[in-house]
């Protein structure tokens, strides 16, 4: 079932003898559980045409480096394999993504594309809509409840969004019927000549951050990680997810970021297991993650200090000149050379594994605020480090997660130096709650 709320006609256009229905797959990089792809198949069948899937690979994706590109290319190889098995053509072009879409749309009867929430993604899609002649339809497939359907404006806390998501989630957690196109794409795309293992060496990209050893992208690998999580960690997720000494995180965020897995697929699988762990995880997946999408979609300053609530900005600026016991610069933060072994371990975890334990991310961000010259600088450093090292960086979740450390989606607390009314965290609090020596041993 493809819910009509996921579908938006962006351009009526005119159809005049197109050779194929074109699906510009940029955000939802998967060949299954993909509403945009299934919509393209259905539209192609109506017209008696094949489906061509296009991906635009640019060397200049904002803040991306070798770590991100390696994971991405893994996923593209997986996409191509599964598309061809279904008789769907695939073409990858080394170019600006919108430029490739415009070129291919010249021979398309219809253009289907994903929905993105970040500024540059919205710019890409808007650019193409203005330049093509064929009809353009956008299908939203990387959230459970479409963002505008869930809430019509920015939700200032999880408490605001949760009732809306809860009321609609059953409607949107329906299985998606998949079928092969009636007209196979026998002569579209690059065929087997596209060698993904030869792409990375030819790309002019930032190579200062290496791929994470043993971490592979793609839907096939993502499903393996999902099933491992369901069996090994979900049963104890409710009580252990916040404990940095235990490795109870799902590991699914990179696969969601690149669109290798559908959140609907994950939610349905977790619901089938059930229990307190499932309830706790679905809160993260359906409420917290989609709150981040809401933030990026409705708040143009999602990646800036000005995106914080007014009370937080005012309070932090009032205390901007407060004395800091410690101050560190970019290099010291980057290399994890502070006086605090817990913070250094968190930064080491981020640099070496491409992820950061959820609870430690909060502590990590709070200490950036405490040890930076001004709060605006602390936020800049947090976004820079996260986007540089996290495989799932440069994502609405990343921007919302860092912003939370500075008061976003939170409430005012007791006023104190440096933090003002923003929630405070310290090392003693970590030690009271968790075995932090076990965390240090696990990471270092």
C-alpha cells in the first residue's frame, strides 16, 4: 500500500513519448520497502514503459569524506544487484545530482523523486522541478508518518509530537506490496559494466577519515544488523540502552541515514518482537527520530545556534562571559586531549567506530559547551566533529542531537554558571549511574 499522504505532485507537465519512467533515487537508497520505487513501477505499468532508476554521485557532497562514501558505495552496489533482479534499470552518473536528473528527464514520461529534509536536498529537488518538462511526483519514504502529515509546524518537544505520531502510526505501518515491472528494462542503465569497487579510487574526495573496519553499507547488511539486534539486544534495550558500559545500541542509524533500510521495515520487525525493549526502541525510532525530521523541515536554522529556542539562546548568551575552568580548541577536541577521560573516550569512540553511544553523546555535547569560549563556538565544534566522524552524520538526527545539548527539545532548568538554564551534566553523575571504568575498558 502506498499512502496518498506520501505522494505530492510537484509539476503537472506534459508527457510526450518518453522512453521510461525515471526514478531519481537519492535519499531512499534501497530496492525494497521503497514507496517511491513502487510508485514508479505502478506508473510505468500504466504507461507500458520500463523503469530507470538514477543516482547522482558527486565528489562534493557537503561535509562527506571517505568514511561516508565507502558506506554509500556499498549500498549502491546492493541497490543495483536487487534492481536488476527485478527487471529495473539502474544508472549512476558522476555529476551534480540535479544535473543528471535534468538530463535523464528529457527522455522520461514521468519523474519520481524522493523527499529530503536538509537545505541542500530541498534545493536540489526544487532546482529540478523548475527545469524539466515532464510531470514530477515526490514520494516520501524515509519516515513512518510523513512530516507535514504528522504535524503542521515545528514541534517544540517530543511531548508535542508524540500524540500525533501515536495516533497515526498504525495507519502508516502497513506492508508495501512489491512487484516486478511489466516491461523489463533490458537495455537501460550501465548493465554489469558498472564496477563499484573501482569508484572510490577515482573520486576527488576528503580521504583524511578512513572507513570503519568491518562496517559495510547496503540493505542486505542492514537487514543482518537488524536481525542481530532483534535477537541479541532488543530484549534488554529498555533497561540497558542508556548504559555506556554495555553495547546495547541498535547500530541501525547509518542504514536509516543512507536510506538502506526503511523505518517502516524496522518498526514492523520490532513490533513483532514486542516487550518493553520494543516500546523503548519505537519511542526512539518513531518519536525522537521523526521529531528531528520535523526540526530540519520547519526550522531553517537547524544547523545553527539561531535554531535553538529563544529561552536557551538568551540564557546562554547571558552566561557567555562566565569563567570556564577549562578551555580547549579544535585540535584538542578532535584528538580527544582534554582532562576528562570519559569525554576523551567518547571522542575516541566517535572517531574509531563512526558512532557515539546515545547517553555519552549528551555528555560529550554538554562538555563542549562548558569548555568552549562561547556557546556558538561549542555548537560549531559539536556539529563539525559529529558530521566528520559519524557515519550517520549530516542528518536531521545529528543536528537535533547536537542542538539538544544546547536546549533544543528540552525545557529550562535551574540556572547555573556557563550553562544558564540549559540542562547540566557532569562526570559524577555518570559515575553514580554507570560503571564508567567498564566504558573506558570497552572503548580504549
